[in-house]
C-alpha cells in the first residue's frame, strides 16, 4: 500500500477548468450579446471620450478578428564575439573603460 506521493494519472488534468471557473464562464457568456451591444453604443457615442470610443472599437475588432500578431524585427548581423569583447571591456554602464 502506498503512503502518499505522486501517482500517475491522479488529479485533475493540467489545463482543465475547475467547476467554479466553468460556472463563472457560463454565467458570463449569458451576457455576451448585451456586452457587444454596449461596446457598439460606446463606440458610436460621439459625446463619449475618445479613449472610451477607441477602447470599445479595439475590443470589438479583437473579438471579431482576433488580436493582431506582434511583429519583432531582429538585427542578427552582429558578430557575437565582437559583442562579447565589447561587453567585457565595458565598465558596467555600456561605455568602454
């Protein structure tokens, strides 16, 4: 007989939603249409602050089309050994010693 410890296959599967989160998600989804309508109202309200209108428009775009992917430009032409020499010669503030 085992005396505790990790057992294969025991417990809730990683990434699965617990009962409370599942109930909360389902309750929130009941208000999806009303939330979308509110966002549209704010976006179209010309008396609302610009920040609120932009935020509402972005939220609608993100939900309708997904968030845009973030691009990252990397310059990988530098020689790593030169970078290491520069780093070692620096006095801690990025300037040559």
